């Protein structure tokens, strides 16, 4: 955390707008993962897509530490980290700067009085619509049925997005370019089936 994070840290959004092109001058696309957990999905995507700049936002020190280890072990040069709340980062990125945005197994905040803390919200879909380029993707995964319904409900109120699913397997089967996370493995072990939602930016 002391030596590696400063080299990979995203600029502070509080100090002004962020220019991803300066951070990833050689990247063809920029992808962002909000709440990357242990970082295994983000590291896999970075390793398999070297021409893409991967930004990860995570508020917990253990998750950031695990991703830093993966970056060092795999010698990944296309990863940057925002350590903290993702909201200021989302507000600081420029319009149409992302091609993909991932929210995988977010905290479900199951109690009704805590629903306002959920990442998926009208505010989030507005931010995603501003940030994702036309033709880009928003990917959401959860193993909580209520959160699936919650996400689809808010997606219906987001005219900039269309749910890509055409068949049942489209949300039951994980795409080949979507590696398993430790949260997904835990859910399957405990008997909960994950749902994979892909939304296209119109």
C-alpha cells in the first residue's frame, strides 16, 4: 500500500476533472469496475485486454491490497486504482470516456431502510449514461434475487440503456469473457445462483 499504490493511484477527483487519455495514453478503450473486491476480475480483464485501460474503485483496504499483489505478480501495466468511494470518481470522469462499466456483486444492503445506500440507483444510471459511449456496456452481477429485480426496475427508468438479454441463458450463463469472482464462487457454494445482467448504451 505504501509503495505500489501511489504509482497506480488515480488523480484525486476533488482537484479537478480527470483526463483518462493522459493516464492511459496508449489505450484504445477505458473500462471501470466499481467495487472490485479482491480484484481477480479486474486483473483478468487487464491481462486479457492489454490495449484497454482498467480503472478500479474500491473503498476497502484489503481489496486494494489484493489487487496490488495481482498487478505485481502479473506485471500488469494497464491498471489504475481509486481507493475510496466511487461516486467522486464517477463525477470526475469526462462524458463518454468509458466503453465498459462493471458492478459485480455489490453490497445488497438487504434492509429496506438501507436501500438508499445501494450503488444501483437512478443517480448511478444517470452517471453511467453520461460516462459510457454509445454502443458500450454496463455489466451488473448479483446473487440476490431482490437486487436483480431492483436493478431491472431502475434500468426500466433509464432510457439510455437497453437490456441485452434475449434468452434465459443470457442472464443465467456467465459470458466467456467474464471470469468468476470469489464472491460468485461463495454464492454458488452456498446455493445461490448468480444473475448476469448486460445493458447496452443506446
